[in-house]
């Protein structure tokens, strides 16, 4: 190894000293350059040339392959430049180079490890998160909610986007704040909270619509690639970067956050079963009241029996009157019977008189209010759909000009022109016929004159274990309980067909082979796959071995009349027995001593 030393001098207004050396044979050399005079700004004290001595030749640029990363920092056009220890690892396969560079700076100031970027103050922060706001929240549980209405009495406070304030805070964090001075944990959020001694308050109410904006494409983290192709000069000024904004969309709707809440997001429809409270003692104070609907004339009755099942379009009732006068006043009129606060509307139709020695009884058979759309009150008519309609459209045509409204709970589907006809049927009978064609029943609300078309089996009898009950009865309110079984052949598949303009479908029970067929079903209203599926599901649910259970229970303020089609659950110890209500009967009577007895009896059906 050879050592070559050069002593170079540098004077003002003269070119730097050029050093040339030539090696005749390969060897290892160390070149040591010493400078005896200070170097002047913007002038290089040393010129190194390689190859030809006549003209300088620039070295070949290295091939850039990978960006390994920069472990230290880079000050850009700042008057002070901190000393960097590990300056650049620049897109080469070399992991580390110890290379110091002073780049167009006035002076060098020793510093350890820092990064200055347009900040105002940073003083000894340990655990800090900055967020653009000026206040902070600190409490046990708080959820402020944008409120318009006022609450007079609050047991628990829940505040959301309200003006809260906190005097004492234990957990803090700052985010995009102007200063940060020795804070352990602080949280500044985009509101000015003002919190007083409250545990939990929930404010809710209607809000007005407003413009809600959201990003069509959510912003994502990107990267900036800086390429330097020319030396920097002090006169260049500042560095300008421009970024495109994401696409922003605004619409007029209800406020609710990032999720649209009033049009395309379905509401939360959670089914809550009716479950009477379990009590040690049930204090009963039953009431029976009967008035004439036309003039509110009070009618005295001794007893009433009201019943309805899934196959009927109207309920039936039997009323026993206290006297001949009450009997005459009620006959042929519409009556409203109130039992324990629940109203039932019936039409007193068929009278019955029984006479014994020194005793006479007067009674009448009745039907519910929907019977006004059947014989003898409504005439039978013919119908054929002249234009293409839907299932709900045909049922609405049947009820037109009757004063009754339709509430269709079945899946609607199209019906072609002339596909559905009926002859010599009253509106009540024709509507029941349409409902049965798609495996549905009629649920009548006589008070509001609303006809609901609901599935005969809202829950398939083989899938009741996974369903939520409509009513749950505990054994403390069950007065009587009996059961029996009926045996019939079970089917897991059925062919459902329409007629000239219908469809033909095979309906199979899920999870089965579909090899045990029921009798084929043919109906003019089977014009769509949805119609075939609903009718076929009803036919398969009717088949199989059934258990019929009769339960007599009470009629309470928290236990209303159980309607046919409801899924009833019966709790015994820790298990729940579930079955579908097939019929309901309410019995109310007044004894000779004036004692009133009220009960309801239901018959439920389940698979064995």
C-alpha cells in the first residue's frame, strides 16, 4: 500500500489547485488531501478528474433500483441546517453511506436529531395526539346528541354535540392544536363540551332536514415523490405542492353521520314479543260494556262469546241479553262490545228466544263488522281484471267504494290481463278466495276498517325454533291446558301451476330431497314464481303430523287478544314451546251475584 500526500494552497481570485497523478501499475493507494487555507463560499477547493487529462469527464451515474429509505432528516431552504449523521440511503442496494453534505446553506449548527416543518411550538411532549379543536371532554360515559326538544326530568344523561364543559379531566390528548406543553394525556375534540354532574341523559326527537355531504371516494393515504434535477438556489423561493380534492356529493336529507338514514338504508325492525309480567298475585277487575254504534245506547248483556279462526273472513259471536228490551234494541244493529278495555264490533243478526216457567232468555248470533261485505248486506258480483295488475291491485279493486282499506303483507307480483276472474261472489268472499290462492289469511281490524292479508304460516312449523314469538305465555297465567294429535301424511315437495297465463313450479322444502309430493295445486292466480312459492310453502306447512294444544288464559292489560296466525311461545321451566295460533275465543259472563268472569281460549298448532 502506498501513501501519496499533497499540500495544496488556495488563494483568492485564483482557480483552485489541480492535482493529477498517474499510476503505472495496479496497487492500493490512499489519497490524503490537506488544505492550508480556509475555503471560500461557493468555490470548490478541489477538482478531481478521471481518465483523460485534457477534459474533465463526469462519472457514470449509479443505477437506481430500490428506495431503501432515509433514516435521518432533510432541511430544505432553511437558514439553519442541522448536522446529519446518517444523511442518505438513496435508491441503491447499498444499505448505508457515511456522507456529509452542506447544500447551499449559510452556516452549520450542531443538532442531535430533529425535524422542523412549519410548526409553532413543541416542548417536551410524551404521549400526545393533536386534533383540530379548542376544547376537551372528560367524563365517565358521554354521547352528546343533536337536540331540539327539551327534557324536564332526567335520570341519566347522554349528551351528543352539545355545548359541554369539563372542569376536571383525567384523560387528555391534543390534535392539531397550536401549542403542546408538557401534557401526559389530553384529548381535544371538535366541540366545546360543558359537562356538569350528570350520569346519563339521552335526548332524542325529530330533526329537520339539511344538506349532508360525503366523499364519493373515501380519501386514502398516498405518497409524494420528490425528484431533484437541478441544484437549488436561494432565489427559488418556496416549494408548492398541489393535490386534487376527492369527489364530494351533497344531498338534502336527515342528519345521521356518514350513513344515509332516510332513503336507501332500511330501518331497524326488531320484533319484541308480548310477554306479561310474572306476578305473585294477579288482581283482576274485569269489565263488560255494550253499546249500540249508531247512537251509543247502552245495551245490558249477561254473557258474550267471541271467536275467530284462520279460515274465516269474519268473527262469530253469541250474545245473551238481560231483558227483552235490550234484545229488541240490539237486534239488526251494529254493537260495540268492550271487554277489559278491548273493543269488538259485531252485527246482531239471528235472534233466539227460550221460554221456561217464570224464566225467559234472549240471545242472538252475531258476526263481526266485515260481514257487511257479505250476504245479505252486499250483492254478489262478477269480476275480470281488464288490464295488467298486481296482487295488491286486484285486492284493492275488490274493496273499492266499500269504506275498507287494504294492508297487504304478502309479496306482491304481476298478474296479466284477464288472468283472474270470479263469478257471483261478494267482496268478502272474493277477497278471502284471493288470499287463499297465495296461502294467506285475512286479519281484520274492525275498529279502523282495515283488512290485512298475512301469511297463514308466518313461520314455517319446522322452523319455529329459530323464530321470535309474537306472544310469550308463562305458566302462571295459564288456567287450563290440553293437547291432542292428528296424523296425516307429510310432504316435502309440491307442484303449483297456473292456468293459461300462469307458471308451473316445483316447491321443495329446504334441506330435504323433495321426493314426497303432495297433490298438485292449480289456481288462476299462480302467474309468477313468488305466487307459486307462497302457495307451495302453505301447502307443505299444512301437511304432516300435528299437535293441537288448547290453552285457556286471561285477558290482561299487558296480554291483549291473541290473533290467529301469531306465533305463541309457552314457557315451562327453562324451555319455550312454540306453536302457531289457529283460533281464538273470548268468553265473558256476569253471574247472578254480579261477578264478572273473563278469559280467552286459544288453539295452537305445531309439528310433532
